[in-house]
C-alpha cells in the first residue's frame, strides 16, 4: 500500500500543478488586447496542452485515492470531508475545461480580476485537505 500511497501523492502534486497554473493562464488570456492574436493563440495553445496533460493526472490521483480508501477502510469523518472536497476539485477541473472552450471560441466575458479569485480556489481547498489528512480532526 505504500507504493500506492506514493503514487497517489505524486499524482496529486502533479494534478495540482495544473490546477494552479491553468487558471493563471486564464488571467493572462483575459488581459490580452484584442489586436494581439499571436499572444492569444500562444496562451490558448499552452492552456490546451496543459489541460490535456493534467486531466489523466487528476483521474489517476482520484483512482489511487479510491484504492487507498478501499484498502484502508471507510473510517473517519475527515475522509468523507476530504472526498467531498476532491469531488469539488474534479468539478473545478471540469469547469476549467469549459472556460478554456469559452476562450477558444472567443466567448469569455469575465475579467482578469475574476480569474485571479478563481485561481485561488484550489489553493484554499488544498490547504483544507492537508489539514484534514494530517490532523484527522473527526
């Protein structure tokens, strides 16, 4: 089980790198002037590649997490809280894909300021999850 736990931590770290950086690209995309086509295309290319790269990482992070959960059992309310937060992160990931499609289609209406706040959501969730995992408060 330690190998699975190690792989889970590795996948989570890798997935979070994408969850932190993709919305940051959205901030930059929202700031691109309308006449800067090359800059917009370059950022869209980066965002698209990152999304395609981070999606399997998120899937494997969840799968190894479930493996650990079923391997160690269902004890502790903290684990249910963590699982709920991870489900929220999966929705956030999915929403990032929708936002990317909006940018690709030229339909984004949100400002860079909105995306700066949006960018902080996974940071907050990660902190809560870490406290749950380490402290197991309930």
